[in-house]
């Protein structure tokens, strides 16, 4: 993916249920209060067998979403390497009666899921596919199931022409599953208004390198269950507890209606896991929102810009486990120009750490950090994006986020697949500036 190309821009806190679908708990407005630390330990978050994979901005202070510019061109990550094992194929020209071979593909991702078994790679050809489907096939710790858009961002999930009554574009319920490189585009929704883009309810699943936008744009979702772009849910639906879900290198924007809505969020996390290299902007609620049973979560090298609720919220409530959000590590993030910066609310423990983040430009004065736990090594100054107003959130010359990142939890590549570090140290945020 060329670093010379720019991202799309967009103009874009939670309902009252314990299901874990985004919008399931209204973000608390009261002052943060510390809870007793959870009995789980920080090492519990590591999953088994997970390997696989500018000109400076204006010096003017950031303002609400009205100043987000016209969408620029967008780029997708490079194609993932094919895995060994069985391969199935999906194409718009396929048939549900086909066996799913390369020569005779099936027509839908849902059909491919019924044919998949542990170790299967499902190749999805570029084209348009109706959403509102469920995938149930499960892999294993040593044989994951992978759904891959063979052309990154080329397989587009769009609202179906006939409304189904469902509110989730892609609802994954299979453990040890990867969803890689898709576009989920709710722009064309007419009668159907999706509340959620990609939801995964299953342990050890990974949502990677997807482009999710124009979800929950109806104001109706501010009055009901809310919504999200990408959602790691604690509602497993199979009697098992969802845990360690990874949300990696996704670009998420235009989530929620125009203006402020406290029930629609960009990336929503209800379980343990990892959020790295995500680019989240133009959200009606929070860019990244933890709730329910979110704990043992690493939030590292994300870029969160211009969200009407706030940047990163570490919080617990409406949970099935005691203790609140705890053992969360928040590091190397850029959080800029949101209503609030990085915040703890609701129930949380005493072991959360906030180190080496750039959180600046909160619209609410004094709310760049609103934490019960300490924060340290704060990076200050405007991030100097390549084109803030135009939505290019790569770091420009002189950015205070260049070469100041810590390596401890940093990803080995950036959101575009560029190796880290490029300079003398890691950069903050989702983009690594080439040298």
C-alpha cells in the first residue's frame, strides 16, 4: 500500500443491555470511581497459537466534526499470505449449489461458512455481497478458519436489497476465526439501517485490515440499542465465554448519525484482547469504547481523531464478571481533537496503565486525560498530520509523535503493512513514517 495515498475522511456512548453488542451501556457521565481490582491476572490475555500474521496540519485548534474535510482517496493493506490447508472460493457469479472450488465458487460467505472446517481459508473475490449474515464455522488453536478478501477492501459487504430485519452486517460466532481485508459499507442503506458493521462473539477471533464505514447513521440508534463499526462482544450465544479477541489495523469511520450520540461507537470491546493499529475517526460517540467484561486489553498504536463522545474510554459496567475494567495497557496512541481524550469511567481496577500517549485538543477543556489511575510519559503538542482537514492522519515533518514510541507492545508493522520502526524508534499512532 503506497504511503503517498491518503485515507478517506468522514463526518460522523452505549444502551442498557448485557448482550455486549455495541451501544449496550450508556457511557457514564459521573466522575470516575475506582473498583476493587479484578482477580484475573495480566498474563491471562495471551492467546494460544495466534501467529499469522505531508504537509503539517494547520496550527488552529481542532473543532467538532463540521471541520472534517471532503473524503480523500483510501488505500487498503496488502494481501495476506495464503495459508496451508483446504481452500474455498466465493464470487458474486457463483452458485450456492456449487462445491466452492476455484472453478465453481459459491455465491455467499454464509454458504462458504457451512462448508468450512478447521484449517480452511475462504477466498472472497472482489465484488459486492449482501450483508446481514451469520458465520458459525469454528477453527481450532492449531487450524484457524480465515475469511480473506483476495483483493484488499475489494469484497464489499453492503445492505441487502430486501430488508431482513437483522441489524448486523456480519455476525461471526465461530471461535479461532480471522476476517481479513473486507469493506463493510452501509452507505446505500435505505429501509435497512445497520446498527453494527462486523461483530464477533467468539473467543480467539481476529478482525483485521477491514474498512468499515457509514454504520448506524440513523438517529434511531441513539434511542435504542446503539451501534458500532467493529465489535468484540461478550455475548457468545453458544454457552462459552468469549475471550481474547483481536481488532487489528482496521479503518473505521462515519459511525453514528451526524452530531453527538452516546450510544454509537467506532470500536467496541467487551472482552479481553488487543486493539492495535486501528484508525478511527468521525464517530458520533467514542472512538474506542471498553465496557461489559473488557479487561486484560492492550490498546496500542491506534489513531483516534474527532469523535463526538471522546477518544478512548476504559470502563466497565453491565458485566457478568466482577471488578470492572482492569489490567488494561494503553500505550503509543494518538488521540486528537475529540470531545474528551483518554478517560476511565464506570467500574475499573487499579492496574490499568497509560504510558507514552499523545492525547491533545479535547474540546472539553482539561479533559485530554480524565483518569483515576496515573498516566506517564505524556507526549505533548499537535500531532501535525499530513492533512488533518482532509483526513490524512499520517504524521508530517516535525510531528512530536515521530520516533518516540515504546517498543514493548508495539506491533511489528503499521496499518499499511510497513515494518516498524522506520527511524530510530517507533512512531506513535497507526502509521509509521517511512524514511
